[in-house]
């Protein structure tokens, strides 16, 4: 997309739909299911890289370490927490907890890029976090669901921060494609160790449809849109759009008939949407994110 803001908004709305769709595959072996998803996404993204005939980019040891960490946390870890959380909480509550990502990115992202967080962005991110707290404290969830959702939140932060130093050299297509491919053997190995041969069963038609949607739309398309916006807007401004995850979750929850969001869920979604709008108004264009001098620590992937 020409507009990075439109790309970031589209990406996070699509990621929000994954919380509801993941509930439909909760009975499928988690590790092998996510391996299917990322394998499909990797095939699609690498095909686009080949079709675009992008210049070769030599991977340095540091790049490989960052890509592997991103695959293990922002991709595999995030979705494992997400699927487990759906067993204990409603999709809307999970999405609003993950919607607290902007507060973390608004504070940490600029510092890692060598600049101070702007007051407007921090204020907008705080509004988003309040919305997440409203839904988490009063919405459709439980303590195990909240803790698992917080795990997904940490992984989602890593999904963005670990990508920042990779984007200037590799570009958004490769940064989306390589971790997707790297996560497949990780997930398959975990599935075989923990689930045995049960991890290798074929999905039924409904589950297969969900995996295709998650692989092509939520992973391949949304990840590219997000990394393109992250490169152009910076982590703090792009991170505000993570607040739109609850909106995508609410719409999908209603469309799939998985439940009726409560007043707290809707209030939380409205607050995080207001925070996104607040953060984008009258904001000067962000400077291009700088390459980090030191790889971010593995803190912790719609």
C-alpha cells in the first residue's frame, strides 16, 4: 500500500481476526497446526520474493540469530499462547490484552532507535492500554486466560522489535518470509516430542480452511503489510495500530457466531481505537528507524 498507515491498520485488523479463527482449531494439535500455517505462509512469501526478483541479500550471523529469535517468539510463541488462551478466555478479551502492545512500543521502540518517545504517542498508547485493561478486568476472561494473553502480548512486542534492525537490509518481504520458514521445523519438532504421532494427523475440511486463512491472509499478507509500515513509520507510531486488533476480533467473533461481546469488550475496543486516532493526528513524520547497535534481548507470534 502507498499509505503506511493504511497498511498498518489493515494488518492489525487482519491479525485481530485470528483470535476468533484460532478458536475453531483449538482441538487440533497446536504445534503441527501452526507448522502448517507457517509453511503455507513461507511458500507464498518466498514465491513473491522470487517473482519480484529482489536483489540478493547476504545474511550475516547477527541476522540469522535475530531471524531465529523472531521465529521462536514473535511467530511460534505468539500463536501458541494465543491458541491456549482461547481455551480460557473469549477472543475479544485476548485481543484487548494484546492491544496493549502500543504502550510498550511507544516507550521502548524510540529508545532502541536512539530517540525519545513523543508525549503525544505515549499519551495515545496509554489510552490504548486503558482500553485493554477495561476489557481484561471486566470482560470475558479468567486468570489463566489473562496470563496466557499476557504471554501473547510479550511475544507480539518481540515480533516488532526484533524485526526493526532487519528491515533496512532485508526489506519487509524477506523479514516476513524467513522467520515463517524457520518456525516450521521448530514447531514440528515440538509437536513430535509432546504429541507423538497424533501431531501428524490431517485437519478436517473446516480446520484446513482455517489454516489456509491463517497462513495466506493473517500471516503472509498481514505480516508483509505490518513490516512495511514498521519500516516507514517507526515502532512507536506503527505500534499504535496494534490497538485495532480488538476491532478485528470483535467483528470476527460476531461474524462466526462465537459469542456476543459484552459492554466491557466494546468499551475497550472503542478506547484503543480512539488512542490510534489520537496518536496519528498532527504527528510529524518519523525518522527512518536506525539499525540497532545491539540485538534486542529475547523478551518473549495474529
